[in-house]
C-alpha cells in the first residue's frame, strides 16, 4: 500500500492521505477581504483529492499584510467574505481547511509580485509604516521598521487572538501560524533580524519567547479539539543566522504545548541568503527536526513527483508532504499520484466519469 495515501491523523483531524496544499499568497484581496478569485482558486484546489488545504498567509491586522492586496482576517467584512468561500468549499468537498495566520513584520507594505514587489514607502497612498523586533530593514535602502515596544507586542498578540477567534467562528479545521520566510515571527527567531536587549532578544530562549507566547495565546483562543501548529524556516541560509539547531529547540517547545506537527520550510529572512536549490532541498531539515524533536513534520519545497513524495514518507523523512506551485501547475496532482502509486482518491460525483480506463479503481465513491 502507498505510504503517501495511508490515512493520517493530524491532531484530531482524520485525513485520507498525507498530502497538504501549502499556503500560497494570491495578492487578490480587497481591503483584506476574499474576492471571487479566492472562490475560484480555493474551490478548484478543494477538488484536488488532497487531505488538507491551508489558506494563503492571512493577516491578523492591516499592517500585517505583505501587500495592500493580501488576505486578512481582522474585520467583520473579512470574516463575511471568507465565510462565502468556505461555504462553497464545504458544500462540494470533504477536504479539511486550515487558515494560516500571519504578520509580515518588516516585509509588509510591498507591491504585489507582478508589479515588482518593492517596498511601498509609508508616505505613499497605499503604504504604511512597518514594525519588527528591531529597527532593521529587510533590504538596504528600504524604510526601516519600528521596533515593537511593550504596547506594540501586546497589540500583535491581541490581533492574533482576535483572528483566531474569527477562525473559530468560521469553523476552520486548524490554524497554521506563519513563522517562516522572514515574516514577523521568524524575525523574532533569527539573530539577524532580532538584536533586542530585552527578554525577547539575545539568547535562544529569549528569541523563542514571543513566537511561543503567540502560540499559547492562539491555542487558548481556538477550540481545544482542533490543531494549531507552526510553519517555520529551518534555516536562513546565511552564516550566523537562524538554523536547524534552533528549529529543533523550537519544535521541542511546541511539542510540549501540544502542537501535533511542524511544517518545515526555509529561507526568506534576508536578500543575502544562499539557497542550494535541488529537488526536495528542504527535506533534510524536516527529517532532522522529526528525529531530534520527536514531532511529526510536513516537508515542502520542490517536491514534484509521486515517487519522490512516496519515498519521503516511506523512509520517515516526514509524515506528510506539502505542495504549492506543483499543485497550481497540476491541480489534480493527488489523482495522478494515486494512479501512479496504485492508491485511491475521493472524487466528486460530477467527475466520476473522468476515471481512466487503465485505473478503474482510482476513485473512491464512499
């Protein structure tokens, strides 16, 4: 039997396989609210046969958005717009849906990627002042962020809690906290972006403190029977930066708090990063965190082939795999992987006629 298609228990969630759709920013929201694009985008991914879908980075405050077009969950209008999308998904798909709650920190207030992605100055009509652990810009020449003081830290925590409560009201099946790719919670972890001298900077214990406080606060605000976990960057890919040793320590602390998994990515903190790109280039991080922290992991990054994904799970390098760009390129990737690996997927009744003649048992009908 395919290991990739064995049922997986993510906390309290019973999933039919070990394929996660990773968060993918769409830069298509209006004032933080989902639009018809999200209905189309999430709707067709919900029919993919994956076990769980995680929404794009969903900002907990307006200033926490990466760009003015980012999705948010900080207002009644945001909540109502997402409710419409989720209703459609749940009506036609059994897929579990989690929300990734995020704050972009010093990487906020930028143009959307197809407009160049440059920072928007605070004085521009659609820009704003960014915040971070320390007043260090992401790139040379950018407007520096304001270092969060006690009141700022309290506001960020309150914003995460409020968003978690909205997520609970919407009935999301889980919450992923975004602690990767150079955004705010990652910025607290890395000594490159965090040079504070208070209880939130300096030692590893201190740099872990605020992300763990966010985890505890969100965990308390979300239904106890639903999972909360982190996505992390396991390495900054820069000498002297955040690395896998710190990630293992962080994972151990999360496990103590009841986190069932950790989603292991890398990079994004600094333009100076030197990433060694190859197929599955982040899988080694996942394997090490899994073995040393004793926590289940999700591997992500240039996982594109069914046999590759099968090998990762079969050999214990991760408990599940996450797909992003590969899923955009092939929204039926799980169908094709199941056919290749001799497994089965659940397809909507409307699509049953598409079952190929050479795989007559591909679709489950119950």
